[in-house]
C-alpha cells in the first residue's frame, strides 16, 4: 500500500494493494484496464500481472514500474514446458511477487479467468472480476476458459461487465454484478476538435477520410471496408492499429485503404482531427455479440460523425438517440457516408452529442466501482469481526 495516502474518501482502498491478472499487456493498446487501474494507483499500489513470455533465457519474474504506482509484472518462462509446469511456475512467481513487494493485504482483480489455476491458493481480502468481453467467443480462446470462469464467478465478491449486453447474459450468474459500459476521457479526445496539424504519415492522404482505430483482428469486417472502398474510390480509408490473430496478407490492399499501424494513445486525437467520418466496422459474429466498443464515445467526444455496424451496445443507446449512423453492409455505409459529407447540421448534432456525453467519464465509472468495492470490503470486515467475537464466547 502507499504511504501517506488520503484515507477519508476511500479508507479501505488506501490500506490494501491491488493485484490484477490480465490477458492483455499494459503497453499493447490503452483501454479499459489502463483507464481504471491507473486511477486505482492514485490510492494504492497496483500490480498488473501479465501472461508469460516464453524464451530460451533463464526464467525470471520481471517487475517494471509503469505510470504512477502501477507495476507491470511479467513471468519469463522457458519454451517447451508442459501446461502443468507452466501453471506451477506461475503460482510460484505469484508467491514470489507477494513476498518480494511486501504485499500483505490486497484484493485480486481479474480480467481473465485463465489466471484461476495459478491463483486459486491466494487469500485476498476481496475478489473482483471485471468481465470486459466474452473471451470464450474470441478466436483461439482456450478450451478451459468457460470452466475457469465458472470458478471465478464463485470466488468473486463483485463482478463488473464491460457493457449492458454482456451484463444481460451474465446477470443470473452472480448475486453482486453491475454493468459498466465504455467511458471516455473527454478532455483528451476533445482536443481533436481544435487540433490543426496532421500527423506526418496521414498528411498526404486526400479527403474525404473515413477512419478506424483499434485492434485489427477477427472482429473487424474488413471485407465491408474493402467493398465500400471499391464503391467510392475517391474516399480514403485510414486504418490505425496492430494486426492480431489474423494474417496481415489477408487484408485488402486497395489504393484508397491506408494501414498506418499502431499508435500511442496520446497521438489518437491528432489523427482523429483529420478524419471526416469515423468507423466502427465490426463483423456481426459470436466474438462481437457482447462487445461495447470504447471507441464509440471517444469518436463522439472528438466531434467526428460515426458510422457503425449494428453492434447491440452501439445501437442502444447511440443509434437510438441519432448520435451514430448504423450500417449493416457496404451499401448502407456508403449511403450514410454520402449523407454525412453533404450534411449542414453538424453543429446541432454536436450539441446533442455533448449533452449525451455530459455524465460519461472514466473518473465517474472508477468512482462508482470503488464505492462497490469499499462497501463489500466493509461488509466482509464486519462479518469477520462478528465471527471473531462469537468465537470468544464459545
């Protein structure tokens, strides 16, 4: 825990550490885990435990300090280990982490149920499961994921979900579960409205520009983008993000589709400022059934008109409130794009956007989560105190 941390608002959070187990890497794409855990780190130490990196060098537990009081923890293991050996070594390294960093009281925060086999021996003050995605529906999902999630749901004291659709699918699986859809850093993305200079690798691309940023994987309907690019060769499609789990060679290579690679979170508003339309072109499949794209409010905060496929958590509330255009195919995307480019009503649309996003922020989401955690820790401590008193009189 941190020394000399204010305890008046969050008396429990400032007395115990947070140990997170994640399938995502801290330095991959800045998203929900980074937004939330960086805020927790203002009150306590946060240990972000990643999946192992396999190599041929000696095995070691790497602990590096990231932003604030976030420590990124990465087990480095040797190639060729059996599944049982990997689990045993990860368990030993978790024990090593607790000892080395003097972590005596802590609560566990899970993004992946696959951490259960090497953490089932732990005795945290509280267990939180932040279920941001239906990982079992993703490409190459481990066979054991569903069973591990059942175990995690039994162990968890509090469960959060990354959107309303995934909440609906899991609300009967836990007694203390709350939906927390994507939030925004309005100030950060709002700078796109006044940014003037185009990034160097985007400056040469003509307008109109239709842009996307995010992970390029099996969830992206890249064929729809290719079809739209063929229908409107004068439109330029700017694709930003790392390619994951799919072969880059399968991506369409039309002259008006531009792949700019991954960018730093801080750079995104500058790219957004040069777009005419922002896209959420997710395929409609099992891997996108329960997603709640963080980029929806981020695009809107940047003041960029948005076209999305009919992802449930985008249709409601954004499509229903006429803030985002919904397109099921390339023809509809082109139709909405034509309409947006000709529209004279952007000012009134922005007024509606700002009113809708007024109460949306990662600070608010974090604070509501923290309140649930504080309440549960208080309840657990009260039960423990009562049990101790009862033992005295037995």
